[in-house]
């Protein structure tokens, strides 16, 4: 019994896909890489921006043409009527995190095999990421109401997982060979608020379902723990101390989106009242090796030349290590669509170019400082004449890479390597192998 699976969207959707696949494998289904070979096809959709909606719709259309039996889940699935209107022949539609509904729909339209041996699965489930790193989703939904975002209306309010469940899953992943955990949620630093920090038991100790306890406990696993989607709240200070003690990676992915306080208010961003620059400076005093990644939106409605200049000044002062930038585009259903003074497309493009140019220089200067140092690198890929890995400063998919020349047969995917850095370019480091271990 084969099921086709297409996973679209962000890492949070990827975690949903992994859970669904785990459940299906537990029931004896196999995965198919081919629409024609599959008894049914599941599409885990994304509905974050209009381009993602279009991609989801065209994927559904293709699966219907090539296979005919299609189950739709994920973010866009929250708009069942919209999908049903366009594709009445879709077998079942559900929103995100509807694992059981999806599995039931598969069982209904493709009854499961009965051989008990096919239901054996690894304790960790089936990973869609390589074996040596995994995303760990600690909460779903969001209590904020950023005006450019429709995630809260699609995924609901913050719903954290209990700490003992999260830690149990993290430990299983580590035991199965995962060496890097990427912690994700819509607002990771808000973890546990909805549970009133309920305690759970793990390793003969009580832990609160709370951001600090979570990081402290994960730090006991002895693997890389990388935090994504953290906001600059004061309570994050204590977690920076854990980074300074090398319990978790000194790395924070912190989507700030803007630096001008008027714009942040228009965006209704979390922690908008914080003096972010002061907070970052304090964090760097606590942990000088801290690596900060952020993303920004340029051309948000009402953004003036002065607001944009404030953003550039902030970037110069903050010296963030990695920065992503988006030109604002309206998302159907977002309240920002009603804001006056849209920024013309050519201005958005100019601001984007200017910001990226400034940041490229900042990132390059920082990478230059790595030359003649040794970096611990986790190996992702082996090619004929070089290997590719990432240092503690590089999250998969979004940050830079470390290229290791001529490692011979000393490295395998998932190994740790000590790399002597010899040169750097705009985004990546290059060097040769000094040492390696599994
Ligand atoms: S914090 Fe803002 S941007 Fe992020 S999911 Fe919540 S509402 Fe959307």
C-alpha cells in the first residue's frame, strides 16, 4: 500500500508531515515517490502568502490529474470551502495538525495492509530531514496579531506541548543519531504560557513547561540545540546565560521585521516596546560569541524614507550576523491590507537592495574574522573533492555553509569535523580538515 506525499511550506509544516508519515508507517503504509504508483496522495499545503497558496493549488491540481485520489491538509486546508469550490473531487480536507484526520482518511480510501511486520517503525518516526538533524516543534499557534500575518487565524492561539512530551521526543531523536535539534514554534520564547508553566517529569526531576527549563533540559542531551523564532523579551536573558555556559548553541533566530517604533506599532509586533539595541548589547555582554539572525520587511505600508533610514542605522549599530529581507506583499485576509500609503514597487526594490548591500558588508566583515580560526562543523554532504557542513553559526537551509577541501575518505554525513578556516566569501567559509569524529 503506497501513499504519495508532498510537503509544502515552512519547517513547522514539515514537522506535521513527519508526524503524519510516522503514523502511516506505523500502520504499514509505504511511501511512493511517484504519483502513478501511489494509492492516494496527501498534500500538506501552505497558505502563508499568496505565492504559497498558488503553489499549493497547482500541486493539488497536478496530483488530481496524475493520480486522482487526493487528500489535502495543512494551513490552506483551514479554508476547506475555498479548496472544495475549486477542486470538488478532493477526497478529504483538514487544517494543520490534523494528524488523526489525515490518517483516518487514508485508511478509508486505501484500507491498510494487515501484515504486522510492516508496522514496525523506528522509535523516532520517519524523518524528512537528514538523519543527523531534526526539527522539534514545541508549540502550535500564536497569541500575537501581527497585522501582516494570518497564521493566528489559520492555526489558532498558542498551544504548547507539555514539557515531558517534548523532552521525551528530543531524547528519542538524540538516541536515534540526531546531533542537532532545531527548536521551532511561532513564538518559541512564549512556550508554556498557555499551560501556566505546568510541570512534567523527566530524568527524575520536575521541569516547568517554560522556555528556560526547556532550554536547560535540552542542554543535558549533549547535542546541538538551536533556537528559532525567539523574540527579544527580558526573560530571554537567562537563556543567553545557558548559551554562555555552552549548554545550548549561542545562536538566536529572532525575526525583528523592523526597527522603527512607529512601524513596529503598525505591524503590532511582539516586544515592540523593548529597546532592542540595548537588549542585544546586554546579550553580547553575557555571551560574546552569540550569533544573531533576523529577518526584516521593507516597504510596509506607510514606511517613509526616514523610517527606512532608521532601519539602516539600527542594522549598522546592531551588527547582526545574518539577515534575511522581504519586500512587503499583501496577504489575503491580513489587516495590514487596510493600511494607507502603500509603498511603490520600485521604492521597495531600492530599499531591499540598499539593505542587502549594507548587511552583506556587515556579514562579510564578521566572516573575515573567522579566517585562521578552527571551527567545529557538522557534515551535511560529501562531494567528490570536498565536503559541506555547517558551523554553530549556520542553521540548515537559511544560513551559510563551510566548504572543506579534499577531506579524502575521512568524513561521512553526520560526522563532526574540526576545520581550519583559510578564507571566506560573502556568505560561506572555506577551509581544510584538522580533525574529525563521529
Ligand atoms: S508572531 Fe506575528 S508573524 Fe509570527 S506567527 Fe504570530 S502573528 Fe504571525
